[in-house]
């Protein structure tokens, strides 16, 4: 079995075991979250050896060229030597500007970049991976355009017993410094040819964060095609930015907003459709234009995969469907 050298010690890997799982099994502290090659929290540097393509392919070419790889995607077939990048090596320091409630369990977090010179480019809808001072790393989608607002905006939902969100909701405060890695993801608006294709945006919970970023970017760039946003919640209390999105739909005739909840909304929430998100979307689908519609689906992984299948079967082109499943941390026995 190959040995993995890390912090001047050698750890024997099991057959088909990733570098990450091996080091976690040996109780080494390695940042990680999704274990799926998505969040990039488990970035390591290959020392005096090269990582396999599988462990590098999700990374930017500049990171690949410097020998970085994802430990969760690296199954070594020979002895391997890895080190952890220092905080400043591949991440940017950001400072919490504000944390404001958006509903009973979602907050809007605004972040400033500590050093303006280290600001990076991103498209609204992509995601960043944040690490706090306790070494916990999680990914969050970007809900705004930095050039417009001068800060990075995230929408974060509290998870019961969630390591990162418990910290964010109970201990984090303006002024705290975090480190972000990224951006990554291909859920964003581009329209170099200025075409007027229809856009369908759908998600539940904080799946709204990337959709909100994409919507504002499309409107900012003067998108002329129809834009439909479907936001679902378990109850109407789980929705957020409802009034703002309703006002936006009055301001922009091409934009239609469809808030919905699984359970009938109590009084005081305005018009909220009742039903599962997929049923609500199917009620409003326009089959005649679906082949040219660009579809963005974000949030809970099961829902995203289910919607993708249904909308594809109704006539959307697979190449026009962009998905951002919020893959949760995989808790393995060794983790
Ligand atoms: C690409 C990407 C983008 C994301 N964007 C956002 C975003 O914009 N806003 C946002 O709020 N979250 C987003 N997430 C999810 C986020 O990264 C964390 O998984 C989430 O905040 C929970 O972290 P935690 O440390 O609090 O919980 P953990 O300690 O990781 O988990 C605690 C418990 O909650 C469960 N759990 C974790 N996440 C979920 C979930 N989504 N649904 C159901 N159960 C869950 C876990 O299985 C575990 O049992 C995104 C994830 C990915 C991969
Ligand atoms: S990419 Fe490896 S843990 Fe997320």
C-alpha cells in the first residue's frame, strides 16, 4: 500500500483510499467539506511528485501548474508527499461587513476584501469557499455583482448542528476576518451575442442566492427575453426577499416572480402558490419556448437533480441547463 507523507510523518493508505480519507483516518487535521471535488476546501500541494489528472481537473490551470490538487479526489498508486497551502497562499482575506436577517433562518452576509489589490473577478452566481478561524470551510454562492455594490453578498441558511452556520449565527460579528477560495461554478449569466432567449431560474431555500445574483446581472445587462424565477419554501416563512422581488417584477415587464410553498401560506404573505416546486414550475412552463430556454437550478441536491430531469424531459436542451446542487458535507466514519 502507498505511504502518504504529510507533516514529516508517513501514513499508510488503504486500497482505493483517497489522500484526504487516509489523513483523516490518521487523525490529521485537513480542511474538507463535500468530498466530491466541488468545494476545493481540501486543497493540498504535491511535494516532489505529481498528482493524477482526476485530482487536478477541477482546479484553475494556474493552481494546477503550481502543483495543487484536491486531496478528496486523489487516490495514490505510489508513495506520495503532500503539504497544506498556507492561508495566504491560495485564498483571499475578507472581513465581515454586516450580517442581517432575511427571514427566520437565513442571513445576508456582506464581505469586504481586506486588501483591495487582492480582489478577484467573479460572475454573480458562482460560489466561494469560506474558511473561518477554526479551520471550518464551506461553500456559499455569490448573490451580487462586486462592481455594483463594492462588497460580496452571500445568503446563508442556518443548519441544525451545522458546524459553520452555528458559528456564523451565534459567534461571528462584523470585523471578523475569513479566508475565501474560488470562485468556482458555471451557474452564471453570459450573453455575449445579446440574444433574447427565455431564462428559467428555480430553487428552494438559499438556492435563491445564486439565482438572485443571476437575475440581477441579467437585468443589469438589459436582458430582453422573459425571465421567470421560481422560489419555493416548505412554508411561506421560508421565502425571503419577497417584497423586493415583487417590486422588481413590476419594474421589469419581462420578469415574472413565482413564490411558492409546500404548505398553504397563512394570511399576510400575499400571493404565494401552494405546491411542490416541480408542480408549480410545470404549471407555468411554456413548452413552445423550452428548447431555447436557459435553465438555472440551485439548492438542495435531490431537488436540483429531479428538476433537471423533469425539465429536460419537457423539452429543455441538456446543454442549456446549469445546475448548482448545494452538496452537503459528507460525514464518513473516518471524518
Ligand atoms: C457549491 C455550493 C454552494 C452552496 N451555496 C450555499 C449558499 O449560497 N447558501 C447556503 O446557505 N448554503 C450553501 N451551500 C451549503 C453550505 O456549503 C453548507 O453545506 C451549509 O451551510 C451547512 O454547513 P454547516 O457547516 O453549517 O453544516 P454541517 O456541519 O456541514 O452539517 C450539519 C448537518 O446538516 C446537514 N446538512 C448540511 N447541509 C445541508 C443542506 N443543504 N440540506 C440539508 N441538510 C444539510 C448535514 O448532513 C449534517 O447532518 C452550498 C454548498 C455548495 C457545495
Ligand atoms: S473538494 Fe475535496 S472536500 Fe470538497
